[in-house]
């Protein structure tokens, strides 16, 4: 029996299987849709392995704080729907618990959860939930006081953006305001001192090129660059940014008023920096036809 694109699409839509898996199932079962569904179900683990090629750019960031230590972890899935799945959330919570006992993401992948590694736990969930998943990043912050904030929370301590703020002095309410500011504005660094030198040099060169287009003398251009770089620093460094709670103050000035010194921060946003390839169904069918 000829396997048509419509049949492949129907099976794919009903099972969540990949295009090639759906075509293989129909081929193996001579086009019988019910048998093809059963064939895919019996290949659960094999299907999980094949899903590793899919882009996982959704998911959740989980944050936890214990005394002067805070962690944030990003666990990705293919769809936003899975991020709302209680089974997925429970897994992310266990991974976050394990993260409190390690120092980096590689150690976290090897950490023990319920008698198996975090990596093995994720592989098992790929098979049962039916989507590619991955532990992407982990951030760790330590300080006298660490405050956390989750934006677009899906459940307690998990959401689309997770922020940690470390500080001395001040109180938790102020720390929460700073964390909310960081979630909204996404500063590149705490201050000028820890801003990537390559980022600074690139911006300076861009501003130099723009200024030279004006035809002004180099001496004038140099003075222009000083002002423009000062503005750049105010835009990208946390302590120099206008505080969203009170735009009349910088974050640094607000911290001083609150009797706090901000010593560090971390911000993880789900899928940040991941390139997602978008391909329409017709293009996928064309690929199948060429295989």
C-alpha cells in the first residue's frame, strides 16, 4: 500500500512521533493506522533516543535558595505544554534539589536522583513524556543574603525567567525588587569592572564608526565617544541602570539608600540564545520523499 503524506501527518498528529518514525511505522504495518500506533508505542525507548535531534527551546527555570547559597537550573523541552506538565515539573524540582549539592552543570548531570543520574532521569522522561528534553544550564550564587525571583511562574519556584541576587545589608523586600528589575531589564553585568572587555571594545568601535560618518575632527569624535560609552554603560550594567521601581535613582543609588551592597546576580531565561529552526509541513514531506 502506498504511504501518503496525509497518512503520515495523521499518524504524526495523533502520536507526536517524528516524521520519519511515522513513515517507518506505516511502512512496517502496510499502512494500517491502528497497528502503526501500536508499533510506535512498542518503540518507546528507541523513539526517545531519536528525539534528541529535535530542538528543545521551551521548558522551565527552577530556583532554590538555602541560606547564603542560591541555584538556578534550566531544563528544556520541545513545547511550552510540557512545561505545564506535573510530571515534568516534578522532575525539574528533583534536579533543582540535586543542584544545591554541586558546583556546575556537568556535576549536576552526574548527580544522583532516586538511584540514577540526572542525565538518566531525563532520558527516562523523554521516553514517557514523548519530547526531547535537556539540562542546559546551571547558575550558582553565594553571598551574605541571596534572594530569588521567578517571572511567569508555572508552579512554586519555577517559571520562564529565574533570577538570583546576592547582597550584604538591606532586606529581602529590596532584594526582591532588584531581582524583578533584573528579570525585566536583563543587565549584561553587575558593573563596568566585570563587563566583558570584548563587548566594550566592540561597542566603542561601532560608536567610533558612527561618529566618523559625521565628518567631525578626531578630537571632537573622541569626546563624543566618551559620552556615548557612558550612556552604554548606564544601559547594560546593573548598578548604573535606572531602577524600574524608582527611575529617578540608579540601582546602585537605590541600594545605598536601602543600606545594601549588591555583590552578584544570575538570570536564566528559558530558551535564551537557542536558535529554533522553523520548517513547514510541506518542506518536511519533501525531505521524506527524498529519503
